[in-house]
C-alpha cells in the first residue's frame, strides 16, 4: 500500500477505536465515579489515536502494533458482551466486534502483500537490465537496483513515486507518448537524468499491460546502457569473426587433404565434404545420401563402415574392391560433441591399390624366399640329426678303445652338430615368424572367428610348453574360474599367443611358479600370464612389443629368441579387437595381460563384421 492509503486506513481504525471506547467503557460509568471513569475513557481514546497515528509511520512495526491494539479491543468487546449483555449499547457491541475482526484480517493480508512485494523486489534486483514499472498516470511504482544504480540513486525506493517526466530530460517525452498510443516500444534511445547530475542514455523497450478488466494498465520499461550494448555488440562481432576465421581455417585444412573426407549423419546424409570428395563424387555431394553418392545404390550397404560405427560407437576400417582391381580403404571415426554425445561419422577414403600390390609383392617374395630357405634347411637339419645318431650308435662305440685325442675330437664334432641343429631350428622359427608378421601387416592373415572355451585352450598350451619347465623347479598352474563365459576368437591364433607368452615366462623363470588366470569383465575376458622370474627393467618395459627387441638376452644360460614373438602376439590380439600389455618389477617377476571379447556381449552385427572378409568385392 501507499503511505496515503495507510493514513486513511489508520484514521478508520482510530474512529473504530473511539466508538469502541464509548460503548465499552461508558456503560461502566455511574454517578459516584463518573469523573474517574471518564478520565480512563479518555486515556483509552488517546492510546487508540496514538496507535492509529503510528500506523502512518514505520510500515512493518506500525502494522504489528495495529494488529495488537485491535486484538486488545476485540477482547474487550467480547468481555463486555459476556459481562453485561443486558446493558445499553450491547446491540452495537456485536457488529463493532465483527468490524474489528475484519480489520484484523485485512491487516494480516496487507502484511502478506508486503512479503510478496519484497520477494518481487528481490527478483527484479537480480536482473542485469534496468527495469521500471509505472502506473496509468506515469508514476513509478517499482524499480530494480540496476536502474537505481545507473541513475546514481542509492536505493530503488528513492525512485518510487517519481513521474516519467521527472526522470527524463524531455518534459513531454515523445517516446512515452508513442508507447501510450501503440502499447509497445522497441529499442528507443531514451535519455534519463542522473541523480547526481548529468544524463544516462539507454536503449529502452517497453510494453503496456492490461488491467483486470482488459483496459490499459501498468507500463513495464526495460533498458540497457548504450555503452554496455556497444561493448556486447563489439564482443559479438569479434567472436563471430573468430568463428568465421576458425571455419575458414578448418575448411582450408579440410580441403588440403589429398583423400576424400566426408562427414555423415546417422541418416546417411552427407553433411560436409572436402575439395577432393567434391571433385571425386560431384560438387552436389553435400545433402545426398552416402550410398547414393558413393555407390549409386538405393539403400545402405550391409557392410557399410559408417553403419558399423554408429552401431558400435567405435572406429571401423574396411577395404572395398571397387571398379575392377582398385582397392579403397574406408575408415570411419565417431564425431562426438563437447558433452560426449554421438553427432556424426567422419568418413575417410584412401586408394590403397598400389600399397596392396607392393605388400602382395613383399609377401610373395617372402613366401618364395621362405620356401627356398625351408627346403635346404629341412635337408640340412634332417641329415645333421641323422649323422648325429649314426655317430652315437656306431662311431663312438668303435672309438672306445681308440686314442684319447680322436675320442675328444669326435665328442667336439657331435657337440658342434647339435649346435647346428639348434640354430637351424631357430632359423626355421625366424622364417615362420617373419612370414606371419608380413601377412599380418599386409592384412593377408585370416582369422577363423568362433565361439570358444578358453579352459581347454589354456590347458593345451601348458602341456605344449611343459618340456621347457621339465628341468626347472617351476610349477605351471592354471587359475580358471568355475564358470567362465565363452570368448570370441580364432582358436589356433590364440593358442599361438598363449604358447608364446608361456614360453617366455618359463624361459625367464629359474624357480617359483608360472600362473595363467582368467577373470570375467562385463564385456570381455582378461587373461593374465604371471611368472616369478627375473622381471623386466623399467626402461625396457615400454619397448618389449617392438620388432626384433630382445629383453634380458644377456642373461646367462638362456637362448636368445627372434624378437618377433611379442610383436606377433600384439598384432594377433589387435585383430581380435583386444588389448595387450605388461606389468613388471625388475627382480620380482612379470605379468602379461590381454583381453578378449565375450561372445554374449557381442551383437549380431559385430559377429557378422568379424566373419566378413577384410577385403570385400562389390
């Protein structure tokens, strides 16, 4: 309420108080104590008037005092009615009591309105823009803190009660007249008077509201400082320019790629394409479906890598044979938003025909060389072993009575022949490893993926390497769970990985144990090969999967390997979409880990993708 409203309301309360005093106190006056009772009545009247006058002072405190005074009067009325219901004036006491009760309810409602008004003021003060509410005659009813601060006022309450004309430079603002006529104001330049002198310009917008009867009501004005608006505009222009520079830089970088690169949406629509993609597939490629632009088909391909990436949320790389002998490698990568949401797929195409031809030549060369090496090597090893047995069966017994010098020379020859056999076998393993690694690198190695149980595979690998631990105090222990989900993999190639890891573990362990364990993860199986051997030095741990890298080869009494076993293991596990790594403390043993996908965690699409040949012909 305004102060004038509170003053009128206070006078009404004072009048009620006087009437209550007359009808409550005066019936108690008799001839003997009239003067004393009249004095007491006048004191009550003065107290009621004092309370009424106080209502026009401090708002909250006065309202509380008024309620307390009216409560006291209501109690007095009810008490008087009970004590002397038959005395004069009782007919007026009851309606006066009801009037007092109604006044108390109105005061309580007014107090709640004050709380609501303060909440509204808090909301308005939290706004960054200036806001003013004026009534139908142009008098300010509400203003927020931002508006008061910009006009150099200490509090918004200092603006309440002022007219629009008093706050602006113009005596009769044209913009205000236009607002009254049309009901709206859009970004008008309004100059306000500052409280401390000077002027403040704001871009001001406004709207006239309707009252409860649909007629013209209050007007709401929202203003923003011109300087702040200029700064925001400049920042917006600079940000836009930086964004355009970034887009141009990205597009130039995008176009500089020699390979066709496109961005594909989940509905297979091409959202973006670089220069090479536009030259290869047409300038109108953007907006078309990828299967229409790339393959001239009416529906997506079953082996579409973009489809696989959307389904699996992972990168996919396949090779398609198109237009005769041309081979194209298609790699797709998920494009994620800042929040990690899957937005699109980046499609990268590269012609790998020449690379594949060179790799085919390399593999063919290695196969021919390995064949040419194996044939004489097999003969050398075979005849060498045969001659060793002949010497041991026939020559050594015949030389038993011969000269000592001849017997010593014969033993030395047999020892050298055994070394020849051992190195020949090592050479054979090296040829096989080189050939396998070449096939892996060229993508020529095919995996026969199937649903398989790891327990028999691990037990077979332990039996295959048991001869290596026969002369050592070593226990080779399988540590398998009672129930284990099946793995998705190539049985022969995983056996090769296990045999290689177990052979290395036994080779570098002189005593203790070698343990093979399997732990079940939500989507995969974790296989670990632990040994209590010499361990791996920290500076060598990161290099163990490099080709021809020998770890611990200086250890006395250990035969050096080819240095290709672990790189082959890594390539094979990678082909299985798994991971392989090692943990070790020098002198305390090592543990090699690798993961395999669980069959029950794979979708039918993922199984089909693994069963599809690496190079697909269309």
